[in-house]
C-alpha cells in the first residue's frame, strides 16, 4: 500500500478543483476509513479497490 503523496507523484491519484483526491484510473473520489488502532487513514477507491495510506 502506497502513501497518497507517492500516488500523486506517480500519477495514480489526482486532485480536483476542490482538493479532493480522485483515482486516476476510475476518476472516482476516494473514501476514507479511520481505524483507531492505526496512525494513518486508509483511502480507497470503491470502483477498483485500490488503497492508499494517508499520513497526518
């Protein structure tokens, strides 16, 4: 699982005009999963199932 910053640099993610993260492959907005036992949030695409971690 890559970080969202690395996904933006690699072109796997893109941002829209409002700053929301979108999957570059599906062009869908990513949803967030907040797990209390982890330091980072998991962002995932509903269409293709790919996941990225977002560090605070």
